């Protein structure tokens, strides 16, 4: 079962930022710069956290926020439903 998460980050070093982006985008459906929407199973969440811990430092800020319900969409935004099992590749 997948749960929707918001991955938001503020990284203080350009090289680490590139690494964090690469990891975060590999688990997400997209988003806005440093805020990404990701449908994750428990095992993929653990994998994401492990990979992000390997590329971040104490001064970096990283939030992974669980959606309790469907997000509120304004304007022309559309919710992207992801029902496939397996890895997300963008």
C-alpha cells in the first residue's frame, strides 16, 4: 500500500543539493523545485530515508511530510494517481 508524502528540502551546499535532488526525484512524481510529491510504500520510504541520510549533513534541512487525505488542488492542478507497483522512474 502506498501513502502520499511531500519531500521538502533546503540544502546548504551545491554538490549535496545535486545529490539530494537526484535521490528525491527518483522517488517522486514531480513537484516544485525543492518540494516533491511521492507515493511510497513503507519499504520505499525506508530506502528513501537511508539514501538521503547518506548525502545530507547536519546543517541541511529535510522534511518528509505524510498526507493524511487527498491534497487540496487549486487552479489547474490535477492529482496524479499512481497505482502501479514498483519503482517510479521519471
